[in-house]
C-alpha cells in the first residue's frame, strides 16, 4: 500500500487591490549634521621639536614657528612653544634604571701633604709659566718644569696627594710621558680607581698594572703564577721586573718555564729585564737564548753574557779578539798591530756577532769592533805585555786602526762598568779635545762618565768646563747627580759669567741655563746677586744681549730661591718611613742620581741638601697664595672638568667625564 502523501495545492488568496489613491509622503524637517566630538590636538607633535629647532636656527623672520603667526610676536611664541615642548618631553620620559653603586676608592696609608705643599702642587699643576712677549720667557720661574723635581721630593718623603688634586695630576701625566713614573707613584692606588672611570686616563692601567694597584710579593707564589699566566703583557713585564729586583733567581725560573711559548717580541722585552741583578747564575739560561730563533733575542743574550767577565762567551770572545791584536816589538817603539777577522763563521754569529755590516762600514772592521767590545777588559793587560790601561792606550796603533780599536774599548768599558778603563779613556779634562785617547764623541764621553763615582764625575765635568767652556758641556752635565756638587755649580756660574762678559749670544746657552735652574744647588742663589745688573755691552756684542743676560740670571736666581721654598714646604727634616706600597710602574732608573732623560731635558731629581732660606720678608716669585682655591673651582682659561672627590672610605660623587 502506497503511503506516500499526494501533493496538495495551496489555497488561493485574495488579490491585493491596486487602485488605491496615491498619497504624498509626509514632509520631514531637515536634520543638521553634528560632527563627532574629537580630542583637541596638542600644541606639540612628535615633529614639533625639530620644527622649533629649525626655526630657532634660521630665525623667525625666515621660518615661522609652528602654531605662530608671522610678525613681531613670533620670537616670543617660539620660546613659549619650546618651553611647552620641553615640559611635554620631560613629563613623558620614564625614569631609567639606576646604575650600580660604585665601590669606594681605596685608602691611601701615606701621610697627607702639608697645607703649604698642597697649595704649591696646585700652582705647579696650573701650568701658568711666566712668559714675556716676543718669545721671551721673562724673569719668572717656569713652574711646569719644576713639577718633576717636586714630585720626586714628595715621593722621597712618602706623602700622599690631596684627593681634589688627582684629576689635574693625571691630566699632567697624560700630557707628559716623562712625568708618568713619578706622578703615578705619587698618585697612589686611587689613580687606578679613577682610571677605570675615565677613558682619558687609561694609560694608568697600562703603566701601573695589577687589579689592586700592587704587584705580588715573592712569597705570594699563587698570585705570581696566576698573574704570569693570565695577565696582560704590561702586567707580566711589571711582574718580572718587580720580582727580578727582589729575587733574581725566582724571576729567571718564572721566565724559563714559559720561554718556548712566548712570542719573539715578548721574549726580547722579558730578556731585557734580566739586566737587573745580572749574575753568574743567569749564564745557563742566557747560553740557551743564544740559539733563539730571533736574531734580536740572540744579540741581547750575547750582550748580557759579555757583561759577565767570567762567562764562557766572554772567554770565547777574549780568544777571538786576542788573536786579532798584538804588540809588535820589532819596531823602534812598541806598536799595536791589528789583523781583523777575514770571515764571520757560524760560531761567531751564534755568539752575537752580526755578519752584515751597516752602510759605510767595512765588514772586517765591523766584525773586529764587535769582538773587542765583547771581550773582557781584564784580559788585555796580560795580552799586551802586562801594561796598565793608560799604558795600553798610549801605545801607537798601526795602519789606522786606532779609532776603531779605542772606540770598541769605550763600548766595552761602558758595558762592563769598568771605572779604571773609563778613566784611562777619558783622559784629563784639560787635555786638547778633552776626549782622551778613545772618547771620540760627546755621547761616548757622557757614557764613560756614567761609570765613575758621583763625586769624581762632577769634578771631571767641572774641569772640562773650566778648560773648554760650556759650548760642549750640555751632554756631560746631563749625567751629573742633582743637585750639582759645589765645584761643578761654581764652574757653571763662572762660565756663564765669562760668556756674558764676552758678549756672546745669550740664547746659545739657553739649554745650559735651563739645566742650571733645575740642577744647581739652591745655596748658589746668593752668588748670582752680582750678575743681575745689565752690563755694558761691548761694541762687537749682540744688540740687546746685556738685558737678555740680566733677565736670564734673574730667572735663575728666582728659580733657585723658589726651589728652596718648595723644599721647606715639604719639610727639611728627614723623610718619614714610607709605607709598604708598590705602584708597579715601569721606569728606567737614572745613573747614580743623574737627572733622567725627559722631553725638554727636564731633570726629575730633587735637591738633597738643605736649601738656603730666603731673606726675611721676601716673597719668592711663584709663592703660594695664603689660602688654597676651593675644590671644584674653575681656573680661568682652563676647560671645565668635574673633579672626583675620593676620600678613603667614602663613595665617589662624580668622576671626570
């Protein structure tokens, strides 16, 4: 049965009538369009600051500020808009993360400077030397040239600098490398603390290595090993030099442990540090260095071994040099004859003889000179008939070998520090040429003088000046101890007076005069009083030379009196015991108290004798003011720098930017 329902049709619906009357639409009132409420646009947009800046640079006449109308009110509108923009920018800035608090500066255990000496340091660091016009220095002392001497005297007495003077002190050391050893020693451990905060003072970290400002002591083996294995090159050099001065054997063993792995340039620097405390125990290590891959390392090792008269290398060189020099007794006068080597064999080259001669030198004379200067001087008397050094040098030399032979003996005397041979080579200071048999140049004479005792050195130079004047004495004066001994000081002053009376050019002696200002004993100031007047000029004298000489002597006298006052300010009594503190700087010690080599021939040694007091009521040029300048004050004409107050135990306020 089919159950599918049948489809059904829907029921019809009535149609909708369409004949209804049309109706007009109802009139509607017009609707006004109301804009949506908006947020007022602020006066400053993200680009407003740049627009304001442009208007300020070009001027409101050429560029109208945003939101303003051209005219006389535009400048005021620019300032108002800039103020509003500044407030908006600051109000919208979120506070930054605070920097970690700095560690306090380390304490300095040394006593502080006396107040007068502290004021003097401020004047010296101000770098305001008295100068005149037209290139003339004037009669006032050159304060900056006295700073090295002042630092040396302060270091000798063990004083610590005022905290507020450290930035200026480090700036001075940055500008003058000759000041760095003494300045960093005087600055103490706080110099390292400041150097980590200012990129301009990064040289302190290189010159005074070590994390805590002090190098380890010989008994601190763990610290020594760690610094030697992990430290920077400058730190390792300083460590080796410090250890060598205290325990030469330990320093050599430390170097030998890593010697094969070191770079050639590093090996050369490390090997040079063995000059301090050089002894027979260093010979095995130096003999091993003769086979080094680097030619410069081999040459340095040979030089050090030749300075040991008992070394095997010195003996080998004595045999080679002795075979080249002999005395010919068949002539009317015994004469030295020279037979230079014909070749440079491998053994000679291994012992440090350079095979290639420099330009302008013959190979045989070049090899011969190296053999003689490396041979021990003690071997020559026996080789040459038992004669003394003076007798040997008095012998004639055949075939024009005199200059080469005596020059080699000069170099040997300097290398071996042999005072007997140096005296014979120098000869008497009053001899013609004053060079003796072998000193053929001023530089060689100065080196030979460096091997003599301090008093004998000063006496020889005084005799040289008395006989030959000051024209060639500048280099010789540079090796004399400071302050100059009384005979030497009198000889210099007398020679200057003679040059003035002769109408010489005063500027020809400016170098000697500047050296006298730093090295003459302050007690000699009274002897200059009779030289201050302007002398009558001879007809053939240089125009105006008399006034120049008077001005130079005035400056010399005022400088000597100022040095005396500086010594009094630091204290005339014996220096206090220095605390246990090691700066670790790298410096070369001067020869027996002689002024160290420095730019502008600055002598950095302090006077050791008691100064001559100035006359009552007299105020020397450059005297310190009665009250010190307040910390943080700005010197007129000097760049502004925010100083760092680093009192021990207190956190810093601000480091120099």
